[in-house]
């Protein structure tokens, strides 16, 4: 997959508040790669880059206001713009924690979905707030 730099948004370090204690206001993204810019990148990109690690992430929708009435999980979907996943480069320090996502499917799961491919093939997920104690306290 080749991306043009213009397709990726840069989010400066002050975008996400460090004082949030609940999932409200947080965003969910799939981390695709963690990296650090080489020292000569500042000159190539004509900007000052902090010397820290970054993550290239692909975003999901905001968490819906109310959970599903049957299983009490919140639904999220991948964000697309002009047919492409919405992506950003963010400082690694802005990532709070992992979350457990369950794919949304009908009566049966598609046979081509495996644990290795489901994040690529499914676009709608449920956020499992019961996966661990911290998730339950943060999301519920």
C-alpha cells in the first residue's frame, strides 16, 4: 500500500488531553506501524520534528452515545474519506491503551475472516468493555 504524504494527517502532540479518565472523548484507531523520523527528516519536510516515536494509525468512528441494547457494547466503524481509510501520524505518547474489538457479522461469520485478516476485511466492530477490569471501568 503506497500513501501520498498529503493523504496522511499530522496531529501535533497537544491534540489529545492527557487528563482524560474515561473513554468519552477518546478516539479509537488501529496502529499500523510505530516509527521514528531519521535526523535529516526535519530538513526534508521543512518543519521541526520532535525526537520521539510516532504511530501511523487508521481511525474508527467516535463511540456511539448508547450501547447496543442486547449485549451492551458500543459499535464503531472504520472512517473512510474518498474511498480511503482516514489515517494520521500521532506521537506514540498519545496512545492510552489497547481495546478489544469484536467484528460485527450476521448469522454466520464470513469464512475468509481469520484472526489475521478480520481487521482488514471487517469495517464494523463492537467495543468489548468486559475484556478486562480497566476496560470496564474506563468504558462503562
